C-alpha cells in the first residue's frame, strides 16, 4: 500500500505539470499579495498596512479550486485508460486501501504546495512593526483551515477521477463539484427557495465552515464537518470502484 502511495507522489513530482501546478499556485498568491494594488483586489500586504497574511487565506481557496483538480484528475482516470486499474484490483489491495492511498497522495501534494507559502509568513514577520508583530496562533489556525478545505477538495477530486477515463472530464467535473460545494449552498441559502431552512442549507457549504477556521478559530463543529465530507466522499469513491464488479 505504501508503495502505491509513493508511486503517486513520484509520478506527480517527476512531471513538469506537477511543478508547474505548484509554481502557478505560489506565483498567483504572491502576485496578489505583493504586487496587485489594493484598489484592484484589496489583498496587497504592503498597502493594507497590517502584519498578517490574510490575503493567502482569501485567495487560497480560489486557486485550489483549479490546482487540486489538476493534481487529482489523473489518479484513477489514467489507471482506467491504461487498464492498470484492473491489475491493481487483482493485487492484495481492497478498494478502500486503493482510495486511501490515492487520497493521501493527493493530500500530501497539497501540503507540499503549502510549504513554500511560509516564506510569505516569514516576510510579514520581518516587516512587522515591531518585528514579529503578527498573530502567530491565528495564522496557524488559518493554515489548518486552508488545509482542511484542501483535504475536502482532494476527496472530491479523487471521486471525479474515479468516474471517468478522460482526465479533462475528470478535471472539469472536479472543478464544478468543488465550486458548488464551496459557494453553491451559499447561493441556494440566500435565494429564498428554502425559506427558514436556508440556514441549514448554508451550513452544508464548505465556505461557511472555512470562513470560521480562516479567522484562526478551530471549532469542533467545523472539524467534524470537514471530516464528514472527506469520509463520505471517499466512501462514495469506494462504491464507484466496487460497481465495476456488479
């Protein structure tokens, strides 16, 4: 099982697309944090005059909306297209173990993409007046929230990859599903269609729970929400793989 996990990591990092995807993530965040004027985006650290990296946690989900599907689109789609999925299923691996390996490989790559952003934290730490005038505890809480959001997106992306042999289709489906889960429930809740039950619909939104965590507040309800989304999505992916035997 660990061998399959390492294979996924090596396969992504041995390709130009892997480094390009992570490079685009870091570059886009950096451009909006340090170069784009505040009047245009409201995320420029230097012009805002506050010692924080809130811009990262505002922009991160939107960049991950495309980066994570790019990471996960090939995980099962390529296996199906090349016929190696059937070979994997003949090995002493259960469908759960297969999904588990693919999921954790994707999550590890998300963690790798987050590591370089610590440079932004260090820069703001040094630029603060006085030096070090930054809410470190809140920052780590916000990082946890972004990682939880990324973990949910990875689960959705792996599921999308399991239902199609075409990587492009898997990418598009993953982007649409992630977008709906991130903002779709908010739209439905404010549309008035569900009336007084709108508050319950809104509670299904990833954005609703991410906003709380991105402020550095780790609530057990938000943690339970993300854990539930990840477990349920991976369970559905497992069912998709089992359906090949039906």
